[in-house]
């Protein structure tokens, strides 16, 4: 059995109009799937960066303030505006 690579479209739909989101239901659903996919990727990336911070903290001991600073900065930048709250919700006007 040969594995065939499956390609996914990783861009938002071109025919989606944010001014009229319900004009094309298929484009609206594709846009929603795109937003969810990007949010899940951002959440998983934040988890990976959090693990790096934890490992650095354990490895460096008392020097973790200086030696883990780049990891912590990357982690804090990745968690800003990530999640499923109202602030991160796309703004569709009806």
C-alpha cells in the first residue's frame, strides 16, 4: 500500500465577503473552518512553547530568569489573543 500525500487548502476562501457573510453559505462555512484551524494551530504552538519554558526552567535552576528569557518572551507573544473567548471572535456584522 502506497501512501499518497493529501494536500489541504491552507488559505481563506477568496469568495467570502465579510460585509455580507451570509450571502454565500459555503464560503461562510469555509471561512469558519479556516478560522478554527488557525486557532487550533496557535493553541498547539503555545503548548509547545510552554513545554520549552518548563524544560528550560528545570534545566537552568536559579539562573532561569536570565537564561530562559527568550523562551518566555516567545511564549507570552504566542498566547496573546489566543483562545475561544469573545475578544478573539471574528466580527461579522449582519
